[in-house]
C-alpha cells in the first residue's frame, strides 16, 4: 500500500486554483458527513444514511473534470457526489431532516437528493438503479449535440446487476458520451467483493470494447487525470469508458453499522485511515510541493467548518412541509 511518504509530485497541468478547490471540496464532503453522523446520533435525522467518508477523492477527482452542465447520477452513498458537483450543504441538510427547504422538499431524504441545476440527476437507493438514467442522459446529449457528458457512479455491488451490462452494451454500440465509474470500496454491504464477483472487474467493460482502467481512488490527482482523459474522449464523440476506483469506506455500510469486526478487522480500518486517507495524502502533497502552507489549509478547514455549522443550523430551524403537500411532486 502507498503511504504519505511516497506520494507522487503534483501534475504540472493541474493549476494551483484547481488543486485548492479539490482540497476544499474534499474537506466539505468529510465535514458534511461527520455532521450527518452527529445528526443521526442526536436522533434529529429520520432514517439512515450511508456515509462517504474515506472515498472523497473519487467524487472530487471525477467532478473536477466535468462542466457544470455535465450530468451525474448517484447512489445510496451519494452525499459526496452531490457536494462534489456543487450542491449547497444547507439544502442537503434540510433534505436529510425532511424539511421543505431541501432539494426534494423533504420528501426524498438521504438517498434521493437531486440537483438538476448542477447536472445532478439524482441519487438512487436501488443498486445500479441509475445506470439507465445516466445512459439515457448521454443518449439525449449526443442527439441534441450539446457536448455534455454523463457520469454514472455505482459501487462494485452493482456489477452483479444485469442492467449495467445492458446499458454498457448500448453505450458502446451507439458511442454515447458516458463514463461508468465503479467505486470499489471492497465491501458489498457486509461481504468482501471477492466473495460476490468473479474474475477481473475491468473485463466487464473490455468485453464490450469499452476502454477500461483502474485507478487509486485515494489519490485525487490520479482520479482527476484519468477522468479528464475519459471526459475528453466522450466529449469528442469516441464513446463510453469504464473506470474502477479502488477506495475504502471508513465507517459502516450505514450509520447504524457500528460493530464491523464480524466482517472486517479494526486493524484493516486503522491501516486505511492511517496510511491511505485521501485527505492526509493530498495535504502532504500540497505542503511538500509548495501549493499551500499549513496556515492556508487551516483557513480552508475553518471556512468549511463554519459553513457546515451554519448549514446545520439552517436545516434544523427550517419548517417541515405542510401536511396538505404530502402528495405533491410524488410520482411513485
């Protein structure tokens, strides 16, 4: 495994502004999710949430390569994708608390946040449920000639669902501008992926003639570099790509999954948090390469922490929807 000491130099074609924006977005995701967990433990949030802590570099590395009008679809573990694509934390917290100010007016909750203004077509609680949506968006973009690209995020568990292969086949045949991003965090709920998926994950894409790559999902620069190439390929009409981002979720499958030793050890978790933490890795690179000093990064952390505090206060103080609106905007 890589460690903080052997992080590679910053790519010369990534600007200082973009690197710092990546750091800010990754910090936003981390602190947002920590607040979500606190809201749950304080019994202020109805239902469960699936935290993205540990996977921040994937969402940020991908979304930094996209335009604002490019599309993404998300998963049950989708808060990181939402933040990385530009969603506002105050409206996200409001949605989690069932408040009218939320993105779905409090009716979607943690696993159904959508923000069309930033190209986010929505999270989906169904495993692989958004694969068709992303591919359809890519089909629409191609025929409208808008130059937009769609990114479909999903976990490795989705590779056990047939819809992924159906849409990947069509995307390859029709050269659709879509990138299928598999976030392999090693565990399909409580089972290691090696016990549920046979063979090499990359062959899922190559079988359809789709260019396929794997990347260290803890290195935001590496993710961004590969994503940029894939986005350019899609935008230029060359069709889909498949990217496997090897990463790790630090917490349980959901916020209620506290005791995880029956399916993974504390030593394993500790190793990833110590040696493979994406924020620690990136911080070390930024400092060693002179992109920012410790005080500048601390200022970003404080700015984001203050933003999250205000966002939570906004959500808690916001009203619930009126009872007579219970059936509005509900289609199924």
